[in-house]
C-alpha cells in the first residue's frame, strides 16, 4: 500500500521530463551566424552589414546625421548600393569567438565619431514616428529616452534580421524608415533582411 505515492511521484517526474523534451524539440535552436561566404561570424573580426539582396535595396549600414543632431549618432542605411557603409564588431558577453543567433549581443562601429561618447548601438525613443537605432548613451541624445534591452541576430527567410528585445523581453525586428537625411534603422514589424560581409585585410606590398 505504501508504494502508491512513490509510483505516482515517479509518473509525475516522467511526465514532466517528457513534456520538457517535447517542448525543446520544437524550440528554434541557437546556431552560429554565418557571413556571406558561409563562414561563422566571429567577435574577433569586422563586418559590413549589407542588404541580403543588392540593388535598389540600397547600401550598407553607417552612422550619420538625422533630426536636429549636430553629431552623427543615428544608424542609417546608405542609399548608394555600392557603398558598404562602416564596419562593425559583434560581442556576446565576455566570451570571444563565434557569434550565435538568438543570444544577446553588443554591436558597435569600428570607428567612433569624435563628438560621440561611444560607437555602441542603442535604441532611442523621441518624437520620431518609430523608436530608432543610434549610438552612444544619454549624453549623446539629450532630452530623449534610451531603451533598456539588447540586440540579437535571428534567421529570416534566406538571410538574417537584427532584433531588439527590451527589458520586458518583448522583441522587435529592425527595419528601415525613410527620413529627410537618410534611411534610419527602426523598430518595426517589417524586418530588414541582411547579410554580413567580413572586412578583408590586404597584406602590405
């Protein structure tokens, strides 16, 4: 008679483990991000973020002027398809090496404007129609709100998309919004499909 509770408890644990495994089997697993040459993206290299499809889509991602700012602290897509934009680096925590999808990461331009406090990407909220991507910190965006959260990379169609997840774990795709001074990167439900082109180093002659 005393074995009944033990059997019930064993059945409960067996059911719980089966349910967890079943859920995990349908989860979208994290994987290594690949560059345009199908080589894993690394935190030790520099990359250009480009449209997955070249042509009218425009060029690469760079930092520039927008709104009433006198310092180029807005992340924009260049309109010239031949313009690769500016190189960035990716970092995930304190580790170095391969970059994985769906994991929080920092994105920063390799070259920082002298007038900016940092080249690290942030999301800014002001009177612009959508929340937009900039660089720096609150000092670089006076009177505006810097959102708390983190970026990540996710698979999208045949390429990738950039995503921002706020402190409440609500995630937004990053797309584009045409502005008078350029095409801003913004939080939207229309993702911008991108690829990552590694900056090649040329040996000295």
